[in-house]
């Protein structure tokens, strides 16, 4: 006799939590033997930390976390997931975690080529139309997608099977996402000609060359849009203008460089593309609440 579905879900979440904990080796973000996966563990709540998220799905198993995007709050807990469809600079904060019940999460990169290949086999007429969606959302984890995540994570205990079975398991995971209630939103990142796909391509170029000056007219031309239309769609996806987005990229990278040590604020300012150290310090303090070196000292102490 089959167990009730709620008990099956509890079993799946418990097994997934054990696999994440086993492969985490302490607190932090831990790449594993399957490319595109990270096990994340934290045994206490933390401060808001900036990080540039790649397109990914974060499946939370234990604890509670929230991410902030320009004043928008996205909170997620077990049986939910966070999906990011374009590279986005976010503030992340684990809200609920303890030594006895640590925050546990599995992050799985979204692969646009896999999605595009699957879309070619699915009936998705009309998915490329409609309003441009935000490149970030929280969804409920349906049974089929949860079970595909567990099958994928189980391979971490069977390293000999990873080269053959991991690509199949990752493909199934992408398929389940597309077949789930949030399929159209996930598909946008891979549908050539969709506004999300166009913005994603532009954003990747901006991220790769974040220290270089940008001209919105050139970016709009690359997207085959007028400057006003490009600005509208870019903000719809990222909640920021292109210049605000570049600034956030620069400041997030600067904070990482300062935390890494070995560089002073002036050197970091020039490294990330600022021509004025005083402007860098002002904008850094406006975003993070304190001038560069004071902020870094406070973080290290915390």
C-alpha cells in the first residue's frame, strides 16, 4: 500500500537533506562531483550578503532564506524553490538556521541549451509572447520535480554512475520544471527572440565586461530594440536600469575583492571600473551602509 503523499514528500525532503549535509563538509557553499550543483549549509542565521546569482534553481530543504532585489523581498522555505533566470546581483540572508537544524539547500544551475532542446520537443506555442517577466521568482516544489531532485542528489553516493546518469538526471530535472506550473517562466530564458532571452544575452556581456563603460544605445542596438524599449524590458527583468545594474555588479565585486584582502579601497575602485575613489566610497557606503574598509572590518568581526 502506497504511503500518503505528504509522508512521501517528508521522506524525499529528509533524504535530500541528509545528502546535502553529507556533501557539505561544514558551513558554506560546496561544489560537488556533479557539475552545476552546489550543496549549501549554514548552522546560524547570517547578515545580508551580496552575491551575483547565475541562472539557477535553489531547492531549500531546511531553514528559511530570503533574497532582496531592489526592495523586493523573495522568501522561501522547505517545499519551495527560488528560480533565477538571468544573472542578478542580490542580497541573500538566511533567516532560520541552527546547529541542530542547519539551513540546507541544493543549488542547481539552469542550462539554457538543455531547456531549448527540450522545448523543441514540447508543445509550447505562445510561451514567447506576453509581458516581460522578472528574472526571479519563488515557486512551490511539485512532487515530480522534488523526486527528480532527489534522484539527481542520490548520484553523489554513486560516483561511478555520475558520468552516465547525471546528464540524464539533469535533463529530467529541467523537463520537470518545464512541465510544472512555472514552465513558461523558466522557458523564457531559452526561447530565442523572447525579451528575457535577449536581456539575458546582454546581461552576460555586461557581467563579463563590468569594469568597462557602457552606452545604452549600443546595448539597445545589440538587442534590436529602441533605447526606450530596451530600458523598459531591462528594468522589467532586473528591477534596475542598465547603469544601476552595472553599478551593483561593480560594488558587489568590489566587496568580494576587499574581503579577500591584499587590496586597499583605491586599488579596488580602479579595478572595478571607477575613475573616482571618492565616488566609489560614496556609492559603496550608500549600498552597504558604511565606507569600504569600515564595512569589511565589521563583516570580518561578525
